């Protein structure tokens, strides 16, 4: 859903720009998180990937409650790039079923959003 459909006031405050997303994934090691981040930025699929961790995850997998230290990747991109980001994560990730969750960015600093868009656009 577009941000102006939920928050009509955003349309008046933010110039016409692509819809922006933050996509989250979690990797089992810092090295894997850094590799995913580097590839996404190098391919211009993401403007920025912040790596946070380790974070303690508790989840059910194949009927068993698991605990794991993971590194979170917070990926800043546009909605147009979601499918390509998802493909790249699946290509690079060691998990059988990696977390790939997108959250819309409804508003942000105009300068930051302009920068984000410029980093994703082919050079």
C-alpha cells in the first residue's frame, strides 16, 4: 500500500518519490551479514545496510524451539527493488528459509530519501 493512501498528508509534505522500504534479514554470522550487505550495496539494490548484533533469537523451527545468536541486516531500498533484493538474499544466505520482511518507510528526511533514491539508481 502506498504511503499517501494511508497518510494523505504525506503527499503534501514529501515530493513525488518512489516508495521506500526497510527490509530485515538475520544472518548466523557477522561475516555472512557483511557479505549480504556488501553485495546489495555494490549491485545498487540497497542504498545502505546497517548490521546490528549479535541479537538473541528464539524461534520454532521444524517443531523444536531454537535459540541462536544472529546478526540483523536493516536494508534501505525502494519497493521497486524488493524482488531483486529477495532474490539476492536467497542466493547469498545460508538459511533454508531466511527472514525477508519489508516494512514501508512512510516518511523521512527529504535529503535522506533523495540520497537513498540516488544510490539505488544505476550510475
